[in-house]
């Protein structure tokens, strides 16, 4: 009975208590202060009313008469128009600050002098503990509950901006940042700009300013973007002098290289020695080695996202440079001030002009020698309104090689006899992008692109022999390449600082030319062979959809999660792939960032190579009915932290990547076949690739001495049926250790020193274990083997490791700023300063008759090589 009475009284008290909070009263409130009014209400209603005195002080209330009115209605009426509200809790009424309405600040951040949109600028609202960064087009959006906002804007190389913004009417403001000094951008090293590395959910990525590339030692006076990326952990260079990127056990075709959104194929000049990128027009470069955001797809190993300058909106400027290899000129400026700008840049090399006299003097039969490349970049940027901007980007790059010689018969044979050979090779890329950016709302930004890309490789070999009345000729022509035509739309939605949502779609139509070979042979006036292998063009379509969310779940936990779906249609066959992506960071004690990621990638194209280096002769082919797409799963775990007052940036990562359906030529397969039909599909086999390793990176980003130290320990192998007797073998670019030390030191205001030292442990090499004389049957006087080649026996692919690679490069820049504002720079570089003989490749010269020994010779491409260049910015 006692328990029943207690429960009854409790149940009876609850409605009474609620009734007290909402009961009606009659009261006459005179004009006066809010504090006096609240005391009067408390006495009349017998409800406790709590408040902080400083919040109500100074607020006046008009006279009111209320008859039988709920207390809530009275409070709402007297607090209307004040910054206060009320809250009912536990039988008490609390007077609190009225929550500010949520407002959105948006706009662009740009260079104050040129109007160039800045990527990755940090905008922080300290009082709200929130912030954002500008996207790849310089756009930002920040949503906070505030009527005014104290904002700090920072970007390395620019003065920090500290300002207070009124948030009335969701303002749209374009901020213009001034550079820190006239030369500051020339020696800044930045990995993550001003955002602390431990705070970002992104891992396995590196940002590389173009100014940093120009500060490093140069080969023949030419700054090279891809060679700078090769000095980062997880990136290997392949053979000496090559610019190919080999990332986390991948192949050159597994890198998605985007120039203003358009894909580039074989982005290298002079048989892979130099990259196609003119650093004078580059604005921003970001390399993703893993943890790929969902907006990227189509490759397994990396994404290199490159943006070029938009052009100065207010003044005309130029950049001219000349070196031992090439000359370049870049011009930019306004077409209509503040509305339309342009950038145009051209570069042309001249190794043929330098080498031709020496080659002709040593080879009297040489009739023509030509070897050069050129690049042309152009961009127009037009601003229709504060919401709409249009960009038109264009790139064209070509390489040409021509060697023609004619050997006349000696005096002992009849006159008029000769041997003629003519080799002509050319290859190159053409890309174009038409991009429209539109601000749909303060929180919603859209980017739409029309994309075109073309890569072509053409070669022709012609030989002709004449002896007396007999004449014969041979002609071989090879055409290969790939063309892309597509459209892509990206939407950037930022509903609140804790969420940055991206979604988009793309469609690409591709035409593959997988090595069309034509052979023609003549004798006299008769044609004895005229054939074409009929490797016809293959047309395919690729579609992509993605969504990703960068979500700060708690101040310690941040997650970037997304899905990428792709589909590929080829030869009436349909492939599709759902690719989950996730990366996260968790802030540990002492402000260390623990990061982890998982990505699944699918690639619908293959690169067929018959050599150990990346050459333009490599063939681009699609996945077909017989050849499946490549796929990969990659896991990564790491820690990261800024050190010593954010002057240093440290990261350590371990990764494991497994690749499926990786294609290689079968043992003994023909690189180019003259057989009818698409027989290249019969020449290749697909299997499994695997790589795993550890990467360490320590960067110093500020001060007179900047640079980085990187170390990689890695393993990479393959298991492909039909290759190496089906046994697992180390991949040809597998190196156990890579070490890079890069420094840039500002000795004085006008003198800048740079140096880099690289060490790479020995890479695998295939050495035949036996060599036999060739024969096509039993030997006899009637069946000699004089002209048959020897046959090598190989027990295992990549069966030895020969020698480690190391090299020291040094450079110095003499910089002078003239009174008229022009900046003159002399660069002196010495590559391979201590003349380390690093072979480009090896070949077997001799076997021992009595022991298991073999003699190898190495071809050295780059001995000690001094160079200089001159540049002028005006």
C-alpha cells in the first residue's frame, strides 16, 4: 500500500508540475527594465526564472496588460526583438542567448596582383572552431550560426588576412591576398600549404608548387616536374634519366595524369628523358599515391592533378628563359581588365642544332639529322559575372626524330650503287578543355567540362639498296595512339563546416589504335609484299558516377568516404565496377594524427611494353572481350604531425596493394605482329601483381633552409601465367630501398643554393644462364648455321641484381630584381656531380667457358653534366 501511494503521488506531481509551467496568469507589466519585468513575472507565476545579469542589463520593456495568458506567450512577447530567448528545464525557466540564424559566407580567393584564383587557401573562424579551404577553382563556402564572423585567411607565400565580416544576407565576398615579398614564392617548399597534416583526412598525397620545381638542379638547364616528383617517397624513376613515374609497384600506364582536367598519355619528350610540362605555366600540382578521393577513377596507382595559370587580369607580364636544351616564352595579361585574361606559352628544344655538326663530321654518309620537341600552352579565362566563369585550355606537344643516311659504294665497285636508310619517328599529345564554373548558391558550386585528348605515335622505316641494275626497297610503317572525347560535371556542396560533399558524373568516348603495321617490299618494278596487319581501331565508352563526403564526425575523428561507379562498353561487351573509397584520421594524444585508408580501383586500359623503359613505342590498348580490366585493392595506415611550431611536417605510412589482371607480353611473344586481325590479344597474358612497403617523409617548409628527406622500403612482384613459367618474379622496377635528400637554401637575398642526393638499391635484371648456337636442324656441310642467331636460356625472369644507383645534383640561382620590376635569374647546375657511372641498361658481352660467370657492359647516359640557363620575368 505504501509503494502504491508513493507512485500515485509521483504521477500526480508530473502533470501538476507541467501545469505550473504552462498555466495562465493575468498581469499588468509597466514600462521598465527587463530585469524588473522578469522579477515581477517570477512573483506572479511562482515559477523560478534564472538569468545572467549581464545579458538582461540595459534592455527596456514596454508596458503590457495580459489577461488569462499562458506564461510562455508572455515570455515570447516581451523577449521579441531582443537577443534573448527562454528555455524551460526541470521546473525552471532559463533566459538564454538567442541562437544566431545560420548564415553562409562564400566567394573566391585570388592573388591581389594578378587575379589568379588560389587553390587550398585556409579560412578559419576561430570563435566557432570551424573553417574551410578553397577548392581547385579557388571557391570557398563557410556556414556558421553568426551575425558577424571573425575570419583568418592564410596561404603560404602570402600575407595573412585577419578581418571581421558582417553575415547579413549571406554575403558573397572575393578576398584578394598580397604576396609576402617579390621573391618569396621562388623558394617556398610546401607539402600541405597551411593546413596541418594531422588535421586532414587525406593521406598518401603530396602538393608540389611549381616554384619549388624551378629551384631544383636542372638537366641541361631544364626544370622538370616529373623528375621532382620522382624524389618523393613511394615514387621510383625506373631507369637512369627516365621521367616515367612508377608508384607503389605500379606501371607507367597506371598513373592518371590530368592537365586542366584532360588526360595525358606518355607525357614525356626525347624518348622519356624530359617531361612535357613547361613549369612557367603551372599553378598547382597534387600527387595522390593512395587514399584516392572518389572523384578520381580509371587508374590503379596514382593521380597527378595539374592546374595551369588562369592569366593576369590586370597587367601584362612575361617569362623568358633560354638554356642548353630549349628556349621558352610565356606571356599573360588582360584582354579586358578584370573580365578576360590570357596565357600563352611556347617552348622549343634544339639538340639537333647543336648535335648535327658533330654527327655529320663523324658520319660522312649522314644526309639529314633532326631531333627536337616543342610545346604550346594557351588559356583564356572570362568572367561573365560573379557567379559564372569560363575557361578554355589548350595544349599541344610534339617530338620528331629523323635520321637519313646514304652510303655510296666504294671505288672498286661500279659507280651509282648505294645503300639508303631513312628513319622518321614522331609522337605527341593534344588536349583541350572548355570549363564552365557556376555558383548555384552560397553552398553549392558546379564545374562542367568538355574534354578532348589525343596521343599519336607514327614511325616509318625505309631502306633502299641498288647494285648495278638490281634495286630493292623495304618500307615499314607503324601507327598507334588513343583519342578521348568527353564531358564531366562536378558539384561541390558545403552545407556546414563539418561536411564537404562532392558528387559528379562523366562520360568518355575513346578510340584506340593498337599498332597498325604496314609492310611493303619491292624488287625492281615488282612489289613482292604489301600487307597490313589489320589491327583496326577499337571504339569504347566509359562512364563514371561518384559521391564523396569529407565529414568531421567529432573534433578528433574525421572521415572521407565515397563511392565511385564506372562502366566500360567495348565490342558489344559491358564491364562495370563499384569502387568504395574511405580514408580517416583520428587525433591521438600529443596531437598526432592516426590515418587509415582503403581504396578499390578499376582500369580499363593497358600499356603493352617490350622493354624495361617507358618509350613512345609502347602500345595503348583497351580491355576487350578477351582482355579483362585491371583492378586493385590498396590499404594504408600511417601517422602524421607538424613539428617544431609547424616548421616541419612528418608522415610515416605503410601500405599493401594487390593488383588483378595486370597484362604483360608472354615469353617469346612478338611485340609487333604482321598477322591479320587483332592478334595482339593473343600475345599477352594477365595475372596478379603485389606491392607493399614503408614510406617516411620529413619536410621543412619555412625559413632560409627548406627541403625534405624521404625514405622508402618496398617490395613489388608479379605472378602471370605464361610469363616466367608461371612462377612469381620480382617486378623489373622492384628496389628494396630508396633514399632522397633535397635542400634549398637562401644564402642571400639574391643567391639561392639547391642540392639533391639520391640512393636506390639495385633493381632486378635478367641474365641468361646459358647460350647455345642456333640451328634449324641437324648440322651438316649442306646445312650450316652461319647466319642463325644464338639462343639464350633464361631460368627465371629478373634473376640477378647488379649495382646500386646513387647521384648528387647541385644548383645555384643568382637572382636580381631590377628597378623596373623585372627579375633576372641565372641558374648553374651540375648533375651527377661526382660522376657516378649509373648504367642506362646492360647487355651481355661474354660468357666464361669454365665457370658460371658472365661479363656485362653498361651504357651510361648521364655522366657529370654541367649546364646553365637564363630567365627573365617582366
